C-alpha cells in the first residue's frame, strides 16, 4: 500500500507531467495481479525475459492501469516465477530496462519486498532507498539487527515508520544511525479506496486530503527534491516507502522501490 500511495502522490511537476510506473519487483509478489484481477496482463516476468533481447522494449509496454489511477507492472503469483523474474531484472540487462535511455523521463517505483540477496543489485543501483517498518520496539529492533552499513548508502536511505510509534524521529535517527526518519499514518479508509475495484483516484490536493495521501505526497516530494537538487528537502513526516534507482529529473528516469524489514507484518506491496 505504501508503494501505491507513493506512486499516486508523486508530484507530476517533478517529471514534466509524466506519471510514475510502479514495478512489483518482490520475490514473493503477485499480490496486485490477484487483488485487481489482472490474470492476462503483461507481467514482470515478460519484462525480465525480454530484457536480454536486442530490442527489449520499455516498461510502459507491460504497464496496466489500476482503478486508483496508478500505472503498474505486476508480478505473477507464485514464489518460483516471482523470484525468477526478480533475478532476471536484477541482472545488467534488466537494470538497463529500468534505467531506460536518454529519451526516457519519469519515475519508477520499485516494490522490492524484503531485503534479500535477490534484490540487492536493485537496491545498490537505487538513487534513494526507503526502508519500511512498523513503529514498535520489535520492528525497529529488526532494523537495527539488519546489520546495514548505513554509510554505504551515502545519504540515500530513509526509514519510513508506519502507524503508531512511541519514539520521536530524532531518537530513532540517533539510535539507528539513519539520517532521515519519516512517519506515515495508519489510514484504513485510504487503503480501502486504493484497493477498490471501482475507479477512485486518491485525492492528494485540496482541503484536508486523506492522511495517508497527504503524507505519502510529502515523502514523494522529499524524494523528488533529493533527486533534483542533491539535497534533502524539508517535508512533513511520512509513511512506509523504500528506494529509488535513476538519474536526474527531467533527463533520465528516477527509480524508487520499497524495502520491508524482516519480522514486520504485511506484504510490502
């Protein structure tokens, strides 16, 4: 849901009006295909299988339009096909498809699920990495136990804490050594609206937008500003999101993916 919210709230002015594409690059994925009834839609496996060809095409050729207005490349159900698709995508030909060429513009939101060896090449290539966790002591301890080399991310890492959290951002940042911590609300109404089979574009502007959409858009703007200026933009505390692969806005695609902390409930999609 964080990935959907981030894609829905991505600022259109950042990419010259080009809407982002959400890629379900999760080795345990397939959720969106089942949730929205897309059994005949092109999938991540099709993209990955074509990546090594002389003319692999673009992500848009495999993108489906969800009722909530988000463009998505879905994964297929089943751990075997999902892991094979992610393995192919993480190879050099697959990463070239994600990065696009000099004519491509826009943002790719990568939902990479759990941080495993299969997705490490995607995370390493990311412009920004957003680690997703719940706000209790146990989930945050899992973040610490991850043994992540925070310095290796070179300022690319954001921890997004979902739901209630008894700790302030400054305390989490100091304890975990993570430079940026944001909070996202537990917003069941927005989740239900984005999962609805009826066309319902999430409202991110105007008077009192839903809490999840307001904070997801603030996080998206922060990530976009990091890409655009090389400096962290000030923004309100946000929700659960994960990393980006790409280049400077307006020239090459920006890629953003979601990493989920082990031990945290939910699929990370």
